[in-house]
C-alpha cells in the first residue's frame, strides 16, 4: 500500500516521502480501515518538525521511532480484530487512527464511530481532533451554560471554528477573534461578535467573558485574565511556545499558578472518546456543526498540506483525500 512515511525531523518537504509499505494488521481490539480521507492537524506539523524538543523523549531523539503520520480518519472497515464486536466489515466510520496518511490504517475500535450517512468522507475526516477538543473544552472543562459569554481566540482555525459552533449550540453568546479575511466566515458559522486582531486587541477592551478558549497564545496569562469575569475560566489551548518545551511549559505554568488566583486556569489534553465522536456525528448530521474545509489535497501532496497547516493561516481544516 502507499503511505506517507516520516524518516527525519525537519521541514515537511524534507522529513517525509510517499512510499510503498506493507498493509498493517489489526490487533485484537482494532479494526483495519480503508482510508478515504484524513484530516491534517497542527500536531502533525509539530511531530514532523520534532518540536517542542522535549517531546523527542517520547517519539525519538534523533529521528522518529515510528514513521507513520496522521490521526484523523474517515474510511471503511476492511477487517476487525478478534475481540471487536461493535463493528463489522463494510462499516463507514470516522475517528482516530494510527498512520491515517495512507491507503490503509489501523484504529482502536473504541476510538472510531459510525460516519453520519449524510456526511462526506472529507467532512467526516475534518471533525475528530478539532471537534473533540472543542466539545470537551466547552462541556467538560469550561462547563459553560446558556447565556454565558465565550471568547474564542484563533476562531477561524479547525478547533476555533468548531468551538464557535458548539458554544452557540450550548446557548452561549460567542465572540470570535481572527484576521480581517476570516471575519465573514466567523459570522457565517454563528459568531455573535467578531474582533479583527489586526485592528483591535481583545485584552484591551472593556467586555468581560465567562470563558476564554485561546488557540493563539499571543497574550500573557495576566492580560487574558484581565477580561475574565470574577469567576471566569481561561483554557489556554495553543500548541505554540518555545522550541524546547512548547505548550508543555504553558500547561505547567498555568497549573502552578491556578491555586493562587481567583480565576480558573484549565489547560487540558483531549482524548478520542467514542461517545463524544457519536455526539459530534449527531451534531454534524443535524447541521448544527459543519467542517469548514480550506483545501483538500491528494495523498502525494501531504507534505505541502502539513507545511500549510503549520504556518498557522489555514481557514478551518485541511484534508488529505485518498483514492
């Protein structure tokens, strides 16, 4: 089968190539998927670049131990493991896989869910990681309720665009922060208010927010706390940061500071839960959320797609299509 294989750390064009490799075999609790589409995330760029460097302790110091890339997936079940009972050959699913930038990939059966019948594979593949972060951040971490004011910084990206839509579904009053070119998109997906960060700094405004989900991380914690309500919550979810520790340093700082301030600082890590994928699928089927796809490119152009997402200017999601 054809697959994108990472053989080094560095720029996407130099770190990976399209190769012919053996088709994977599913373990007892896994399924083998014929991949139709795979979503690209900022995390894919991070792994390609090998940054932050602290993560190389897990993935390999000089070069990656595992050459497969890609997580978000939408495809058809080709084979099932011995203990899998909830899926069968021919089922169309979406969720998290191992090495989804390929013609075939394996996934744990509990980390995929039925693809909504009315959803294309491309749109389904754009949902998993970004949708799960948005849903879990708002519902489980932020615990938002109807009528609260929510600000989404970096609202035009994959996570941000889903956050705007899900927050609206939960009854929040939503403000989205993005560049000039993306403001109309935010209005189209339901944002009540928009802020053009090239013209205005939301941390200098007078509006107070019950919850801030920040994917941009261009302001200090103190600056962002300045526009929180008395008991407001800040979820700093940006993947950016220093070369050595990246977002890990941000998470540690927030955790250490949280007990000493009145606001809630709640960085978190999202997990691919099947029940949450089902929820996202139902929201997508109902038209409550929709994936804004910036571009869809063939498997052979995966390196270009990863570099584009890593540059930080994608509008919504970028998707890999696999024939």
